[in-house]
C-alpha cells in the first residue's frame, strides 16, 4: 500500500474518499499552528519596529527567490520548470514590493531637508 501518500478507498459505491497520511496531516497541523503563531507575534510588534521587521522579511524573500531560481533551472521535468518559473515570478514580486514598501516607510520618517526627524 501507499503509506506516504493519500490513498483512495470507495465509500459505499458513491465515488472515492481520500484518506490522509499521517505525514500530510502532521504537515497541515504545523502549517496551521505556524499561521496562528505568526499572527500572534506580528500583532504584538510595536509600530517603531515594523521597518526593521520588513527589512528582515525582505531578506527572507531574497532567499526564497534564490531557491526558486534553483528549482526553475534544475530541469527535472517540464512541470518542475513551469512551477519554478511561477515561483520565481511570485518571489520577485514579493521581494520588489517589500523593498518599495520599506522605502516608502523610511521616507515617512525623513524631514523635507533630508534629515531624520528628532
């Protein structure tokens, strides 16, 4: 049997039901838990720390861009190349947008003469 993938079993002759593997269920559990934890942590960040936090997030987006470039260029199959291209596109939009937002936030803290607010 397939222990690491979802298997199908008939349910009273009316189509198929999906039985989740324990690895998939554990992965979904971790994903949901990380989502709740991330929301809780981000909601507690004071406004003065948002700009440094965005800069760190942009660095992580740059790392995901490098990973997606590797996935797109590995040429395992046509599907992996297409998905890699989609990942490169999404990671590029994420990184560029993050840097633009960070730059806009930093400009809010500058005076008209170019110096920082006191």
